[in-house]
C-alpha cells in the first residue's frame, strides 16, 4: 500500500460530494445565479478541496483528461496562478494563453479565439477580459464550461466566493447573519464589489458600501431597491459611520486611471480621506477583520500596518482562492458533463 | 482493471503503427520532402491519434521522457497550443519559449539558442521564425528533430498536412483526385500556400491560386514548370473563373502590412474584389468547402457568414491540427531514435 | 515489475544521498555561505542527478507534491528553463511567473508578490531580480526555500556551482588546486564573477580577473584583503599576463548599456582589446578551457571560432546547470522540511 493510498478512503474523494443540493450551472459568470444553498455547497466542497490543496489528501482525479485553458486578456498573477494550481490539483490538463504573445494581438475576434481553443481541446475556459460581459458572449457558444475570472467592472464571482468563505471561517458559528461588512473604496469600477454584494447580502450580512460620492454613482438606487429586489444595503461617503462597529472591512484597489478621468482630485487626497488606517479602525468592532482582493497599493487604499497587521486576512484570501476554484471547477464540469 | 485498461489493447497503441512505408525524416521542415505514400502514412497515423485526442483511447507513451521545446519567435496561439497539446497527449515533457520574455531579446544568435535548448534536454524543437529558412539552419546542427511551425513566407508543413487531412475527410471516397481546390488571397507572402501546393498537387487536386497580380508574382513561372517539375496548377486574378465549380476554397489571411508596402490600394478595395462572400461562392460546386488557416480578418479576406456558415471547416482544421502534429511528432522522433 | 522499477534499486534514489556533510541551508542566496565540504556535496549529488537528467535513471520523487515557482523579474531563457526542467525531473509542481504579463506590472510590492505566491502553494521560490539583494528581502519572510537565480550585479550562486562542476569534470584528478582560472570582461557588473570568486578560490584555484580598469573598480581592495579575508586573487587589465599559462578562461557578457554609461569607448574597441580570440589564447596553457555564462555577444567578448571551438565548454555548462539545480533544489527543500 503506497503512502497515498493509506491516507484516503476510496469514497473520500473530495470531488465526489453527494450533496442533495442541485448544481445546474455549467458556467459561472456571476454570483447572481447562485441560490444560498448552492453558495453553501461551494463552501462545503471547498472545505474538502482544502485538504487536497494542503496535501493532507492526494490529488483528485475529478478533472483528469479535462482540458482547462486560462485565457487572460488582462494580466493577473494571482488569479491565473490560482486557477492553474486549482486545476492541476484536480489532474486537469492546463494551458495558459495570455493576450501578450498570442495571436490575440493579430485582432482575431473573441469568438474565433474561443472556437480555436475549444477545437484544441479546452473543456473549461477560464476567462479574464477588460470588457464587461465578454464571458457571457463566449458562454453562449462554448460547448464546455466558462468561468469568469473577472470581466471589466462587472463581476468576479470566484473572488466573492472566496471572500465569503474566508469571512465564514473567522466568524463565530460560521455565520454572517447580522454582521456588518464594509466595502470601502472605488465601488463604481469594482467587479469585486458587485459580486460580493450578491453573496454577502445572501449570507444575511449588513452590507455597507463606502467611498467618494463620484465612485458610488448609481449604487443609491440599487441599495433602495435591494439586491434581488429585496436585500437592502447601505451606501455612504461617511467613513466613520461605515466603520463604526464593523465586523469586517474590504478595501478595494484604487486604479490610478481614476485620477486621470477626473473622478478624484489626487491619490494623496484619497488616501487621507478613505485610506484604511489603524486610527479609522479604532471605531470598528473589536477584532474587526481586514480584507483586500489584491494587488494592493499600500499607503493608498490601505496602510501597510493594517495590510500586514493581525486582523488582516489578505494572504488567507489568496490561499482560500485555490480550494474555492477547485470546487467551482469540479461542480461546473460535472454540470457540463450532464 | 481500470477503465483505461478496458478501452485499449496493449498492441493498439497508436504510436506503434507498423506501416510498411519508410519514414526517413528526422526533421519536418517542408512538405516537399514527402512522397505521396509518406503523406498518406501521416494521414493514417493521425486517424489513430485522433482517438487519443478525443479521449476514446488513453494518452500514448510514445514521447514519454522526450523533451519537446516550442521555440516561437512569432506569436501564435493556435499553433503553439496545438503542438503543446499534441506533445502532451504523447506524454512528452513540454517547455515553451517565446521571443517575448526570453534572452532571445538579448540578441543571442539562433544557433546559440538552439544549442542552449538542446543542452537543457530538448529532443524535439518546434520552431516558428519570421525568417524563411531559419529552421533549416537550426536542423543542420540540432541532434534531435526540428519541426517547422512556420518560417517567414516559406513553409508551414503541418498546416498543409492538416489541411489535406481535413479535405480528405470531407471528400467522397477520401480522394482529392481531380477536385478543384482554390487558394485565394495573398499567395505571395503565404507559407501556407507554398506548403499546400506540394501536398494538394501530390493528392491529384486541380489547384488554382488566385489573388491580386501583385500578390502572385513569380507563381506563373512555377505553375508552368509544375510542382516537382511536373504537377501543374493554375494562376489567375479572376476570382469568378477561380471559384467556378470549385470543390474547396482556402482563403488566406491578409496582413495589414501589405498595404503599407504599396502592394494593395486598401483593405476595403481588397475585400470588395477578393473577399470570400456568399455571392462569390454561388458559382462554386454545390457544397463547396471553405477553409482558412487562421487567424481570420473577418470582413476582409472572408465574410463572417461564410466563415461561420455550414460549408466552413475552419474550426475542424484547428481540431485536426492536434492529431496531425501528434503523428508528425511520433514519426520524426522515431526516425531520430534511429 | 515495471521497467522503471527494473532500472533502479530503492536505495539508489539520487535524492536520498546520505552524505555525512550537514546542509543547513534552507535558502541559497549566494555561494559565500557554503563551506568547501558543502560545495563538494553539491558536486557529488549533481553527479547522481545527472543520471536522471540523462534518462539513465527514472525521474526522482524528491520534490513530489512540492510547489516550485519561478519568479523572473528579468528575462532569461536558459536559467528559467534550466530550473523548470530540474524541478520537473524531481516531480515538483512548477509554476512560471514573469514580470511581463503579471500583476507585478501593477506595482505590487515584491513582498506582497512573495506572500501571494506562498499562499498559492509555492514552497520553493526561484527568483531573478534586477536589484541586488532582492532575494534576501524575500528570504527573510518566505517560509519555504528561496533560490537566487541572479540578483542585479550581486550573485548567481547556481551559475558558479555549475561552472565549478564543469571545470572539475575536465581537470585531471577533478581538482582545481593551483590551476590558473581567468575571469575576463565586465567584472564590475557581473554577479557571475562575484559568485565564482568564492567557489573558485575555495577550490584552491589561482584566480585572475581581467578587464578594462573602469570595469574592475573596487576589486583591487578585495583582492588584497582576500576572499573570506584570506583567499587572494589577482586583478589586472593586462590580457596577455592574465591569459599566460591559463588553464581556463571565463569570458563575461558585455552589456551594451555600459557604453551609454561612459564606462567604455565602444564595443569595437572593447572587442579589439579584451575579446577572447584564438590569437590571445595562444599564450594560455595547452588545452586551456573556454567558458561563458551566456547569452553571448559573439564577436564582442568572445570570437565565434573560440565560442564554438574544441576547447569550449559553453554548451556543457548549460547542460550541467540542470543536475546542479536539481541538487540544490533537493538539498534546500530537505533543509526547509527540517
């Protein structure tokens, strides 16, 4: 008996979860298609996948012989590597394609590129694209599974799922019910904020979004209508009010392009008014958790001592992304297989 | 017995074909070294490799422990990924090296790069280079196999083989004998056209090449002399004559650089006069097949409805590239092993 | 019994060397931490690893399940591929991250990138960086092993180890004791020269460094003090004196940036005065060995006929890099595991 066999029972393969909750989603393009039981199913499966990632169980064969292609039109170390590592832990055949160094540069259309990659054996297409909605266009014609790894300012569903997973692991009882969670920063341009609004409100959290008024445009109306027409959240530019008694704060990356667009006077001004500092966190609940989807501009949207302090879950978020993506890959490919 | 074992007999490994046709080619630099029986041998072996690619048979061990390095001085998603997937299905160890992000930028000579990659374990070098003939230079000194993945305007042998394979699968009886095949567009700068002229005429097709006179220079003389000094083909700038009763048309990519070089008045003009449209195809034989080596400029050399229409084999060409490259890799490495 | 098992005895796994020499180094950042017995241990283990690289033994499982990430902020085909191939021969899970096409471009700090890669499963970080000392910064916080693959003008320890390994294989008796070894060229900016000074003097070689005075600044003082405060070497701009009776010469790459910085009048002038030519080698000992860390500027620091001549070990250096890196990876990861 090899050491690997000794560790695991045949029935314990994390990929063969027998959850009674149906997962009809061949693609994962946004969190808004997920019911709360489906969200919980991802969380539960990720908890098992975690044991594979942490080498406490051997690699799964869930995606053996399945071609996974990472098609990244925007650069991203963490997301690309996270999906690559996740897919390899499920024994998938991974191919990386990035906009630099590919015929994408020759102006081939997105759909032609999709068809090419499909013909070359891709059964899962993990796509990041600067244009909101691009993965939907691809998913309409792709025969396998499309996973949105971030599209424009629209959505980043696996990020929201890993954020929720990370928060639940640190909340007593694993529940966000009634917990105050603040999303702080450039909400307007953030796909991370949009995807999180769905999952956090679904989890019953008291969600506040906070930033300069120019970077919150349109969210007032949504907050009043409620997510899914029901789940209210709060919009404010008052950082103190937002952080008061907060159980968790997610700082968002400030893109320097925003200054050029005239939405902000200066980075310095932004940091002074909205940067997440130890002083500002003094008003939050004791042990308030700090998160950031990365990459960070330390000293701008978040102070270095906060980013690297004891309340920070930022590195843990990165680590949790792998089992979450393993769970999503396993569920979607199974749905695609029928 | 595992599911894999159940599917395959030990003797059925696609890589162990026992064809009586000799394959003396350690390298594949151009189609012009291939006899017709050798071309057929590639086709037949590809048919078996196809079962591995389509997961109806398990991965072959034909290249197990063999280092395959993709050395791409020109960007190409489809060709690089195609070779990568092909090599992995034969269990090769694949390394990708592209001109961006490598010491190639430091001006190291091609031969030094080859020697370096050879010393690092490459036994097969798949090379794409903007300079015609570059793979020949490399093959003179490389101890393993060199596969030309496109060199300047000279040759693209695996493209021609996959084109032939694709055509034969769609011709009644699998034969091109007497079939009218048109290569339409910028023939002058096309390595695809050159490599196809050899294989298509060898297959007995009635080959026509068609494009603006400025993009056909020199081909009249070759047509008169004949491929291999014997196999005639037709050169014309008359699209109607070319397409009349055609059984298949290959549209070629129009490089935008051609305008700058003064060879063409404008892209618009080119599209109007030589673009492959439904109207133009009306003169062709019923069910005339449409091909393109990709990436396409839709709306220039080919209309979107033609590219995506029922006669189009464009996506199938991409898919067929993998088993063709598997066959070529298996044959050449076996020849190299002696 | 499988063919693999037939070849190797269980106790013969090259990764399980039972050397009595302690290897306390979790990281390898520079050669200056290595005692002579430790250097010899790397050489001996590399000799065994060589059998795996040359396919005379099957792949080792020494790094099975270990994530190795190549983090290259400077482009380098040979070093990146060398580490990639080395890690794969030890069954590691390899991820490549380069500065182009990654969020490194977004200005994320080096430490944040390190934490991200660690969270994504990296247990070994192979890092190349333009800033001298960068790997030290990373190693202070990384929980696994950091291997310096070249940092600024500071160090390139695996290059020095493979240089020594290559020299020892060609010296009668395998000893450099009393052998004259010349390092020729831009010593000032060379991490290769610095790392080699430690190992070559430790091996007892009579080391001479030679180049234009502007490219030797500061080395006189070091030569007088001696490496490790004891091991003297010679500094000169007199090429004839340096090459006279030399047993080996390492030519260094001349960066074209040096001209712009005013350190050299012209490339032509440099080649004429310091280029390694057959004429200059006439004064060396018979059979004097020629080396270069690559990539070469042929015709500048080294003449093409010398680079490709019978005395040249340049390609062998590249090949030897793989087993050396296998040995270093195996030793450091074992030290990290405690």
